[in-house]
């Protein structure tokens, strides 16, 4: 009698409300007692981050190669004994957390991979393996003394017991490490074309960093009380982009209801003011903005630039915002993880935020 083979169906459905498979970029399936990769993980081709920590997984299947956009893979505290070379053939994988597994040796493919950071603490690595890995990338590990003194700590984030797996599960500690940023864009409606260009350049930034969003009055819905919506956005603003022109300067509403509150907020809360000179203006120095570094020279407005020069100015603006966004993560590292450099030893406790705060190059 032939033995009929049955396909194993995982009891943890991946159900993210309001998103199609292609829209999902992050999954947290930690702490679910999984013994193998759920097959439906591979139905999400645009995953960039997959967290499977705190399970009982023993094998990384070759199907992992279907996740061609994966940048961060967290497999901390599982039962992995042997690493398949397939995981290191992922074209964009940069960070791999293998804390607390049973790995003795890495496959040769690791040396040709795109890996930039490996967490290998609490693995019984063979002699010389750690030194070999250091030649390839940044390696984070703990000494034996540090491991035994911090046995109760965990690298895996706290998880929800909900049957539906949420796209992002953030711990209280993570929230302290990652500051939310809201970009308020103040502009005259006469400069709508420049607003469109600014928003286009901000979109990739918002897609890449999940702790930043932007706001302009284009977000006000027909049923909203527009003044209330503007006030709410002003209160949340950590960065303000001002599209400066003669129409901007001439607007009483902008001057009294947007510009002055933003300047007050900059003084009181440190909101970053970024003037972008889009058209010639006569009173930039007199409107209280001269002490803030403009994105471009006030004498060289965007309207007088070539298309290439305009694009470069907008790219420089986004680079500046990117640095502002990254600062909270960097400062958090200085406080507790200043020694995340190639081949250093660091405490287990300091590893808690490394997966959450990893920003691929």
C-alpha cells in the first residue's frame, strides 16, 4: 500500500488586513512555537524584514531564495544546527540575527554574500570560525561571562498573542529608540508645482523609513475642519520645509498661522526649519528665517536653475532630512551600543535594539 504524502498546513495564517501580498514589507512571526518556516511566508515577494525569533525552527528552506528583496532576517533563539548556503545567496540580505542557535560552522557562501552584520552570540562556533567571519563583515557576539550573567535577557522582541500576525510589532524599548518624525510643508498654492516635486522626492524616504511621514494641506479631506487639521499637523511637526517665494511672503495666513508657530516650535522643541527658495523673493532676510540654513542659496532660487540643478537641490534636501531622521538611532547607540564595531564583544543586553534599529546602506 502506497504511503500518501500530505502537505503540512501551518496553523498560523498570515493575515494582514488592508494590504495585498505585494504591499507587505515586514512580518513578525516570533514566539509562535513554529517548527518550520510557514510556507505562506513566501507568498510575500516584497518582504524586506522577516522576524522568526523565539521559535523552534531547525532548517532554513531553499525557498528562502524567493524573498529576493529581504534585507533583515531575525532567527534568534531557534534550534538551527546547520546553515544552508541558500540564505547567503539572497541578493539583498545585509543583516542576519542567529543569536542563541546551535551553529558550529558557516557555509563557504557567506564570504561571497552581501551580509554586512552577523549576530552570532550563544552559538557553539568552531575554533577559528569567528575570526573567519570577521574578515567578511561586522560580527556581534558576547563573551561567555556576559552570556551567563544575562541568561534571562532576550534579543527577540515582545510579541502579541493575537491570531492575526501584525506587520509591525514594536516594544516599549523600541519606541524609546526610534523617534517619530513628521514633515510639515508650508507653501503658497501659487507654488503647487514645487510642492509636487518635493513630495515626489520625499516618497522614497517615507517608504524606506517607517518612522517618518509628511503633511501638506493636500491631505485635508472635504469633510475636515481645515484649520484644525493644520493645527494638529503643526503640533506634530519635527521638520518643516518652507517653499519660499514672493507669494509665500505675501500670504498673511502663512505668516501668522504657519510660519510663526513653526518658528516658536523650533525655539521651544527643536523643530528643524528648512527653507527651500523656489522663486525670487525680496524679504527672506526680514521674515525671521535668515538664521536657518536654506537648502539652496536665496540668490539662486529653483526657478532659475536648470532641471538637473533643481533635482540635485531636492536630493540634497532629502539627504539632510535623512541625517536628521537617523540621529535618534545613532544617539541611542552611543548610550548603550557604542561598541558595535567589527569584531567587538558587547553585552547581551546591548543587543536588544540592534535588529530593530538596523538601517541597511
